[in-house]
C-alpha cells in the first residue's frame, strides 16, 4: 500500500516571483540578487546560480522588493527586510544541457524574526 503524503509545513506557501537581495550576515561578503519562488509567514524559497555562495546553516540578511501598482497606473516599490537561516539546499537542473552547468541551487530560508516594512 502506498504511503500518503503528510504536509509538515507550519504555514501555507504563496508562489511569488520577486527580486530578493541577500547578504551573508557573518562574512559581509557582498550582496547578491536572487529570485523568490515562494514565500510563507515563516520563510522563503529562492533559486540562484550562485551556488558556491550559500551553505546550510548560514545566517542571511535579506530584502524583498515588491512592485505595487498605484491608482495612476504607475508602480511603487516597497521593501520587506529581515534575517534568516538556510535550512535546506536543493540541486536544480533547468533541463537544457547547453545552459545547465550544474550550479543552480534552490535555497529554503527560515525567518529568524518578524519581517520589517521599509
């Protein structure tokens, strides 16, 4: 008999593709831009070609950029910032041999504290 899948996430995830800037809190090694895949009340999952820059357990400072349409048809960019810790890494492949260098990672970042609107 097949085992049924048990969801262990504490919060539902929303698929959102947003620009996120991340920085290693310990080393201060510079900022990188990545793209989120999904976000929840407790964390965010993002994809990056900068595989060597991330490791399990690393503390990260981050800023997520939100583009919000205004009533006049323009957009306003708001920012959400916080700190978190890498709790999972996934090796990713885009399925295109000519572009797949094997260095893409999916990163799960758990928030350490409530997020701040900037």
